[in-house]
């Protein structure tokens, strides 16, 4: 029996990577795989809202056309909307190669019996390494001094005591959120000799002896570096604002490679302007791309990258591999490892897919 699959890739997690990963996982799965490929425009064109889903790339019309007669779609950014589901009755599995399936309407997918999977941890190492790289760049003024030196300006005066940054060795670093990325950041920081504090209300009491668990107020009061690693929810939106930043020791650094909605960026700029913060480093922002008139572009002491923390070749391959592994489990009738709506499987006859 032939199984039709759509590899809806983009310019990062390419359709060819998805197809190759599917073929590599094909052993032991029933039927022959017929893999069609579609290339979505992200990141050449920014992602955005498509109908009722978020952070998606491509159009409903494009996906509807490509999904005719297709049972399984593996993708990173394709929009799974109610309209797409209604127009594609053969679809059974929608495998999303990212940490959360925000580009899928889970309620509608469940109603249509379409299982949606995701790829937790696929970019954890890349994001953790990028976080520490931004932190070091901010602590030691690397982008600013490089930029001035490239223009022929030798800033030896940054050697003044009041201008120099601090070492990670012996520093107290507070991590808000301790999932896959936070764990890796803590391990890297431990190699530098930093003392790591963690605040995460979902963490098991005995989860990790290598870090010290504290409440948020204590973490802020003791940390010279604050790094955010929480998933954005309605409860924690704006959790770090002017009051929390003021509670940190003078000369501290704030880093955010998680989600822009966790942090009040105006409060960070205010704290930098008055000298309470030494520096800040961001890979995510309240509005992306950053508007041309944003304070972030003119406030000294900020290091920024354009939401690239998870961008590594390994991330792309891991995303494709996780999607392919879930597809193979589904076709073999095995339980899915990362299903966002397991109730959708009831109408498909159990934990896995139909033969």
C-alpha cells in the first residue's frame, strides 16, 4: 500500500531534509512512501498569523492544493487551519518540527481526527550555546568594541575599572525556567565556574543537585546575571518589569533568548540609561522585526541578534529526524512520543495510525 506524505519544508528545515529523514526511518513501516515536497518562504519572508494560527509560513490555498490525497504532513511552518482541515479529509497526521505546534489549530485538528505532533528540544543545544555567547558578548562589550575598532577607533579606555565587565567564574547567574534549554545553559555555566540559581514552579523538588532552587524574589536579589528560559503563558507575560529589574544588584545583566513577552523592554532601557544595568542581550523581542524607531536600537549596552538562537544545521536535522520518527511510529501503529492532542487518535483506532 502506498502512503502519501507531504514534506512541507522551508529555507531552514528544507523539504529535502524532511524527505531524507523519512526514508531513513522507512524500515519496518508498512507500505511504500510516496513523498511530495513543498517549499515555504520562511525565513526569506517572515512568518506570521495565517487565519487563526500563529508563526506560520505559506498560505492556506498553497497547503490545501499540496495536501490532496495526502495522509501525513511533516513540516515546520505550514499552517494547519480549520479551513485546511476541512479541505483535506485524507490527512491523519501533522508532524511539526518545532518546540510547540503554534502553527496548528489543535481544537480543529482533534475534531477532524488529525494527530498533531511536535519536536521538543530540537533546538535546545543551539539556543543554550547562543544564550551564553550573547551573555559573554554583553559582559565583555565584544560587539561594541569590534564595531569601533572596525571603524579605526581604539577604545583602550574601556580598561578603566568603571567600564570593565565581570567574569562568569564565581558569578551568580539566575535562570528563570529550567527546561531543556535551561538545563544546558546551567551545564555550560557550571563549566565556567558560575553559581546557578533556578526559579521554575514546574520543576520537581529533587530535579537537579547542580543548581540551587530559589523563589523569584531571592533569585533577583542575588543574581548578577538574569537569563530567561520560560515558555510564554498568560500567567507569566511581563513577569520581569521595572520592579524586578530594580531588585537586581547594580551593574547586572539581563539576557532573553526565550520569548519577548516575558520582559518589559522599556524597563530594561530605562535601567541601562540610568546605569543600574551594565548590559542586556536579546534574541527575541516584543515586536519582530524590531521597528526602526525602537529604543532598543539606540540604547547603549544592548547586544542583539534577530531571533537566531535556534539556528544551527543540527537543529534542522534534528527537527526533520523527530518528525520522521513520529511518522514511522504512526505507520507502525505505535504510541506517538510527542502528541499534542492524543484524543484525536481515538477516532483513528488507537495509539498509532491505520495500516
